[in-house]
C-alpha cells in the first residue's frame, strides 16, 4: 500500500519539506514507516524520530497507529511552547 508523509518543523534541511510517497506492507504502523525512513537516511538524524510527534490524516497518532492505503502522515517537532 502507498502512503504519503511530510516533515514539518524538522530542523534538518536534507530531509526536505515536500510531500513524499512510500510503499509499505499491509497492516503497517507509524513505527514501520519510521523504520523504513531510518534506513533511507542511513541512520543519520534517526534521533529526531525519538522526539517527533505524528499526525495521520490530521489526527494525533502514536507509533502503533495502523496505517491504511492513501493515508497522509505528518512528522513534526514542537517549535515552541505556550
């Protein structure tokens, strides 16, 4: 299945700011996506995922949130407090 993802507020320009698409196995979770992305960046910056937050289709998500075909996943860090 294919899902889309985008980094928001991640202070690493090399990860890009555009929406990207990736193929995952059926029954994949947010964590499965992160494992794939960590491989793509060769382990560089993987610590960013430890403090990241996630939205799936504009709803708060956790690492064990299941993904479905066509989902949009936002990977972001908190930019400030309030």
